[in-house]
C-alpha cells in the first residue's frame, strides 16, 4: 500500500486549518493493518526535549540527502515531503540512521513500533510521521497563538 494522493487528500481533509494554523480537536485514530494508532500531541513537559532532539537529527539526515529540502510549511507541501522522505529512507548511508530516529520519535508518541516494523512499508512510516509532524509542529503554532492571546488579556487586566 503506497502513500498516494488519496491518502494525502485524506490527511488534508482530516485536519482543520484556519489562517494556516492547525486547529486541533480530539486525537485522530488511524487504522493500519487492523491496528488503531492514536495521533495526538506529545507531553511537552516530559517528552518535548527528547522529541525535538530526535526530530532535529532526522532533519539533519534530510538535509544531508536533499539539497533543496524543506519541511512542509503549508498543507500543499506534504506531497513534496513524501518524495523527499522516500529518497532519504532509500539512502544507504543515512536511511538506516534516519529510520532509527523516526522509530525513537514514534516510541515517544507511544506507538507499537514492534508491530510497525513487521508490517509497515516506507509509505506507512511516512504517513505516520506526517501525522505526528502535523500534531506536534503545526499544532503547536495554534496553541502558541492562543497562549499569547490569553497572556495579552491577563496583562491588560
């Protein structure tokens, strides 16, 4: 099963966007090979430092492989990201290391990595990574915006 345009469209339709910020509601459940994966934001207090370290390492491997690599900054960039992801994972030098960091990220998100290793193909890994990215990077932008508004209201009192 490949991570195709149909799945990208499902991701785009499954996430509500306002002013280029993700509006997060309840965690999304994705059914893959008969197992449900719950996509939600990680605990920023306990897990954010580890998450950002492994995420940074993964980005470093991306930049070593793709000269013009950019993380998706809008929902339209996800398709281009998929192609970069495939290129990275197929690389003989950095692909294995990148997958190791991706596995650590997904363990922080409390996914059953043992199950994933047995059944997932490269596109399944990419899809889950995109969901984690959306909920923990894009979604944080919206939370930050709301937090700044609340702080502004408190300061004006």
